[in-house]
C-alpha cells in the first residue's frame, strides 16, 4: 500500500491521467483559481511501514503472504477489526418512491454546496485506499441518477493501481442497462440490485413508479455480459415483508435455477417511519422453512469472513441465496465496513447514530468552500511545480496539518466503534440511507438544555426522509434537522442561565392569563382554532430523569449488556416516535409538521456503580390489609424518603422538538421525554423495580406570539 504522499506523487507523475488517478494531498491551500492558491505550512508526517513498492507480478502467493504489510492503524478498531470496505453515498436523489422508504412526493433535498463534489469523493476515496481499503461501493439515494456517475467511477476505478480491488454499485436497476458497459470499462466489479417483487403490477404498487421491465433488462444485461467474461458479481436484494411479498420467496429462489445470481433476503427493519411492527417482520428461519417446504435439500454454504449474509444453496441450482439477518442475528464480530454519507459524514456503524464530518476538514484547505474541478486543477499545478523545483521525482512530499487532522479524526471514530450493536432500534440508514436518520448530534454539557436552534452549518446537513404516518396528511411530513449553536449563541445562553427568577411575567392581561383556551364559554372542551396565526419557527425543550435504586442497571446500560438490547438507543427512537404521534395521544393537540427531534440521554452520578453506598437509602412503607385471602403486605409509600439513592446513578433525558408552524411543540417535547424515560424503565425493570421517573417539565420554548421563555428566567431579563 502506498502512503498518501507517494500516492499523490505517482498521480502527478501520470499527469495525462490525472483526472483518472487523483490522490489527496492537502499540504497546499486550495481555491477556485490557480493564481490565488497559496501554500500552507508543511509538517513532516512519518512514512507508514507499508510504503514499500507493491509485489511484482512474478511474485507468487506464498511470497505475498510472507511479505504482507501491516494494516493501517487508522482503520483498525479496538477489537482488531480491519475496515477495508468503504460505502459512499453519492446522491440523495432517487427515481423510485418505495412504500417502506420515502413519501410519494419525495423528500426535500440538501443544498448543493452541502453535498460532496466529485473531486472531494475521489480525494476521500484515495485517502482510504492508501490506508488499506480494497473495496468501495457507491450507493445513494440511487447512484445512477447522478449526472457524472461515469467520470466519477472512472476516477475511483483508477485507484486500482494503488490497491483498490473492487468497485461496486448498489442500485434499483432502472437506469443501469444503458450505462453498464461504460461502468464495466471504468472498473465496476459488483452490482447489488434492489428488487422486492417479480410481479410487474406489484412492483408499481410498491415503488409507486413503472419500470419493472427496465430492471429486468438490467439483470439480463449483467448476466449476458458475464457470459462474455465481464465477471460482475450480481446480487439481488429483496426486503421481505409479511403479508406483502413473502409468497414470492420461492419465485426469487427459482431465479437461480439456471442463472448465476445470488438472491439475498433481508429481514424487514424498523427505524424508518414505515409503521414497522414485529408482525410484519419475517425472520430468516421462517424464510428457510418456506423454502424447505418445496426444496428440502436446501443446505448451508460456508460464508466468507466478512459476509453480512448467511448463504445457502440448492443442489443442481446455478445460483445461491443469502439472508441478511440484522434483526435476529447480527454480524458485528466481523464487520469491516465504513460509510461516508452524501454530505461527507463518516459513519462507523450502520446501527449507530454517531457521525463525524470529513468534508468540513477536507474543505479547510479551500477556505471552507467546495473543492471543484478548478480548485483541484490549481492543486495539481502547485504540486507539479513543486516536483519540478525539487528535481527529484521520488523525493517525499510534505504533509499538511489538515491531512494529519483528517487521519486522526478517522482513526478516533473507528477506534470508538462498539463491539456490537443492539438488535433493535438503531438502524440510521440502510444501503442508500433512505430511512430516518435523526438524533445524530449529541448536545453535551449543561448549556445543551437551553441550546438555541440557529442555522445549520454545511458540515451537518442530512437528508432525512419520513414515511407516511397514519391519520396525518402527507403534507405534514418534512425532513428532520439537526442544529448546532455558534459560540456567540452559547455565550448568550450562558448569560441567560446565570439569571434567575421564580416568577414568570406575561405581556397578556390578567383575564387572558387565566383563560383556558381549550374550554368554550359553556365549559365544553374543544380544539383551539389556529387558522388566524402566522407560521413561525418554534422550539421546545423538555427534560426528565430516571433514577435507579441499585448498582446493577447503570453498568448494563453503559456496556450495552441489557437483556432487551441497547437501552439508550431504543429509548431514543421511542422518544422520536412519540413526538410524531403526540396528536394521536393528546386529544386536543394539533398535528404538527415536525422539522427536528433530538433526544439526548446522559448517564450521570455513576460513582455508585461499583461500590455500595455508605448507608442504605431510607424508605417508608404503609400496610395494606389485602383482600382477606392472606395477601396483605407493606406497600411502599410515595414520600420523598423513598427516592432511590443518587449514588446508584440516573439517566437525564432531554427532548428538543422544532417545527415551522402555527402552534407550539411543548406537548411534543413532553411526550418525547416521558416516553423515552418510560422506555428506559421498561428495559431495565428486570434488574431494578425501584426506579423513579422524575422532573418532567418544559425548560425552554421559543417562537410564537409570546416569544422565548426559559425556566427560571424573568421575561424582563431575557
């Protein structure tokens, strides 16, 4: 494997192929014009041990194994998993509207400057390849709708000379057939094609679009090219939903009777706004039973080390079948995958919601502006001039602080990857990131409770589709957003927190202040009309806490060892779901088009997790005489003395909800916080029946006629 510097040097040496073989070297400042580019200070970064020249073609396999170089530490996590597989989302757009994936009208798209440019995708690809990545998969959205998909694949495919072995594509196949030949020439080695039905009419119902014939044409074209020696690995991904397409499982299997294709059945997953329920999910064991009813000779095939699917075959069949069992049997132990989203965020786990922006670091060399072709050409000219000035084509090149920072951020993110994920509840994106991806920011520190929702920085942009929810018109659905406060905002918030007042003064008259708007003059309850109100940006923050009564729960939560799974992850999703369903739970609430939901869960007071408190927490009881059947016992009272000991820890819940509408979101925030807390209770009650949920309240609201209100802050002090 080549170092970053040598990879870029070889790129420069082949100037006539620069647009096909681009490697990144950020020791130069970039701009959109070559004349304005200036050098940044260079720092020496030690060459990696894997910078030796690659094995010659005459070397045999034994010599290759003997001289194998160590894998990059940046891509090796704390469990010695080596991440040599990178998935890159190159677009948010899709030309289908699958029922379980996105609303019929589509989803709002991120601003173009927020998305990775083609040079940025190539530069990031070259960095990961230089560190040991041997397989890159392009996903979306639907990657084939990107206009420059072919030039992009040509440039990434050129990285084969630097160690890339596989260039793959995940697609719905609608546009694939007419681009396939050029893609193969660019280096395409594998295609994962998403197809959930073999019925043309069912296809139109499930995708809300026509195109079944085009998809089948793409499949046939791949198979034909393979007969001619193209060597494209074809896999068909089918999401199985009970009551929808499970009757077609055998039909999919029979595709492999005389066709070299692997059909992979995917267990239907939640966390996508698709009204998921366990009743809809068909486990892979149930799928196996369905297949064995017709083909009892079905047998297991040995899987490769990093396979995500369990592979089976039927004797006499050319093709195979696989099962992706994310819901029932995870495959974390051999995970070797990393993901880069279309807006440049690195995700180390499909089920995790932690992300870090690589694009923001990448653009520091270009004044925080997108790196376009002109800027990259300027970088090329500077590097070529520097090489000519040195007079030595093989001399080592400098390395910038940005490059160092990027590698350190990547290494830190990979090192923090968990050993395993929970089986339920934290699916943040599927292969094309079409499902709900929210709660990807964690507000840390006391100021987080009162964080203002300002404009979102370019590096934190996310396209988050929502599915149609029952009883709510599709017009109410919008993408969810994350926000980050500026330092000035945080300082201002801190000054507000320093002020205190026990009273809240309203600008309204006394008669208005004491009027219950949900009651008519006759005292009947009704829904308040908001037709005359003007839409404004509204935000509400609600908090509560779950206190534990013994030392068992906190370590289980912290280490993700709870019997029911990832406590905080499931609670987070429960809170998000509850916010969206508030109007179904609270009779007089209006349905609201929520634009942002964030559930922050903080474990606090862990000092008692490993030691007993100095004295047991006092409690009082009152006798209960029972029913006369000998079942009388002492029932714990609700007096303050029975509060669980704080030494055993607690989980602090903060729910932040925003919308652009005519009414506030206080109820949504309260519902989200309380539901998240109750979910924690439910998942931990097996080990702690003395938990308490306390302190549910709104601590901040913004927007509307009354403006901003903060708990404990007098209106005149705001």
